[in-house]
């Protein structure tokens, strides 16, 4: 216990360390006070008095005592917010008393160190975070993007995905956010694809045509996977934007079914046919081939593509295309062979894009399905490998 006279002596001492102790004690006493109102008022007056102390150590001791409390007096914390830089940074970063209205006006003129302090507050509202991002300081923006607890809002994230799309570190931070809007995510994936296409290490590892196929397949998978997530969350805007910008074509719809992204596929059909999603799901799950064709007609698809998609849907009903590479390979192979047989090897022009896609997938899926098959077979069998008898070769005389 400290007597009030002793406290007064400390607060009037010529030694800054003693006045600092008094300031810290008065802060703790004020926050934990349960006594008479006049005593509480006296403590408040003491806190106000320490604001005018010439020593930064004393004012820092006062700030330290009040820093983390939501019961700290607002006028005192606002005064400390405009104190020396070391005190102001601490108050700005830690004081729960400060609200958005206290900080947003300051954010526009703060230096980098103070801006970093604001960005590291325990909680940041979307409005305050947006004001910080608007300053355009890359290091601070990156820190905010990496804080998954801070909601930046679709508008800010969408703008950043276009402004910072050419910066690899920013792209990574944006893509890591689960709240990134679907359109922004697709845009960033396209930028990543372009960056990979131009990277020397990638270009040197794969032949140009194979690299183009791999990147195109990856881009299609990203587009449909993003669409699948949006479909699960019942957000139709993504598909609508794709259709308006002509990004939904035969290849994309085939890829959606082949990769098991059937909800995205259903959303595409519902949007194209202007038909309720529930009805489209019912047709895809159990509709007859004639009913499927009628749906595809409403989507504006040509006869050849309609028949191909109908076959693919019927195959998909009995196969696990989402996780089984072997099942995908079987379905793609069957469709390819049916097209060749049906048209005697002369693929119609309206099916050339679809046939090219199926041929590409056949190679990719064959590789995936074949991985580990021989190793697994070798573990399960004790039989020797059947090899043809080697023919006796004539030795040629030395020249």
C-alpha cells in the first residue's frame, strides 16, 4: 500500500523515475478503483496532471499503465495518441479505447511506422482496413492481406487483385485469402499462368506445345474449381460473369464434368437455359436422354455438342469422376472412340474443339491412371515377367 502523501511526494519528485512510478501507480489505482467518487476524481486529476510532465519516461509510464484497458479515460488516451512517436505508436497499436473515428482521419497523414502500428491492432474494421490499404504502402498492405482475421471487403480485394496482379508476393497473399471474390481469384490465376509461361525454368523443362497443354488444362481446372466452390455457396454471379465475357465454351463444360465439378456445370446450364437450378439438378441426376437434349437445346448448343454432353452425363452418373483418375480415363477413352466410330474418323467441324480436348485429356489421364500400377502389381504377384526368347544375333566382323 502507498499512502497518498507518499504518492504526492513521488509525483513531485525531481527524479523522473520516481515521477514515472507515481504515474504508473495512479493509472493502476484509477483502473482498479472501488472507493468513493471523490477519490476516483482525484486519481483522474492526477492522470491529467502527468500528461504535462516534461519527461517522456513519465508520460510513457502513464501510457503503459493504461495501454491495454478498455476502461482507460478517452481524453487521456487521445492526448497520448498525439504525444511523442514512441508513445503514440504504442497507444495506436494497443489501446482498445480508440475507435475508427479516432484513427481514420489520422491514417491519411501517418508516416510508415505509425501506419504499421495501426495495421497491427488486435481488431480492425473493414472500413479502417480499407483506409490503410488506400495509402498504397506495399509493406503495410501485404501485412494486412496476410491477416486472415481482417475482413477487407470484396471491393478492396477486387481492386487489389487488378492493381497488384503483376507482383508475385502480393498475388500469393491474395490467393491465400478465403474471402477473395471468385472473379478476382480467376484473374490472379490467369496472371499466374502467364508468369509460369514466361518463366525460364518452366520453359526449359517442357516442350512448348506440351507446356501450352499443361497450362491450359490447369487454367480450365482452376476456372471450374472456383465455380464449384461458388456453386456450393449458391453464388450465381461468377457463372453469370463468365457467360457475359464468353468464357464458358464447350471445352469448359466438358472439363467441368470430367473433373467432377458437376455443380458448376449445372449452374452453367441453369444460367444458359434460364432454368431453375433445382430442375437442372434433377435432369442431370435422373433425366432421360431426350430430356437432357431438350435442356441442351435451351442452352443454345449445337446437335453434335448436345449428343456428346448427353453421353458424358450418362457416363458420369455411374462413375466417380471427382476422385478416380482411372474412371475419368475410361470415360474420356469411351467418348473418343464413340466419336471416331460414329463419324468414320472424320470429326465434324462443330466437334473439333471437343475432340481436341478429349484427345488431350486422354493422354493426361492415361499418365495419371498408370502411375503406381506396375509397382502395385509387382507387390501382389510372384510370377516372373514373361519375356520373348532373345534371338541369336550374328556377330559382324571388325572393320
